[in-house]
C-alpha cells in the first residue's frame, strides 16, 4: 500500500511538472513572439512568432531531462512516449495561441 502511494505521488508530481513547464513555456513564447514581431506591419502573419513557439517547444525537453537527472523531480524523458510528446506540444501551442491572441487583440507592446 505504501509503495502505491509513493508511486501515485511521484506520478502526480511528474504530471504537474510537465504541465507547468509546458504552460509557462507557452506564455513566455507568446510574450517572445510579441516582442519579436513588434515592428511588423502585420505581426499575426509573421512567421517569426512561430519560430519562437518552436524554440519554446524544443527547449523544454532538455530542461525536463535536467530536472530528472538532478533528482528534484521524477521525470524520466526516456520513458516519454508519443502521447507525452504530443501533450507537451499541444499544451505549449495552446497557451501560446491564446496568450498571443490576447496580446495582439489588446495591442500590448513590450
């Protein structure tokens, strides 16, 4: 029973870590896209904003691997399957899309 509790807790913390990192990466990518495309006549059609999103997605996996190796969080990126990778990509894209849309709609500049 105690082993099941430890495994469930580790699994929960792993999920929280992956979700938090993907969400923060998406929001930071939206801010980065806003900064990079600030001078463009039509920032919403600039592909530079998408490059920032791709960079945010790619950077997360080494961060997750470093967290797993440090022992702070039980994240083993070698155990990631296609579903895990798609989850990280989807969460990052979703938060980026919503956040950048809000920034573009309100005319916020950095």
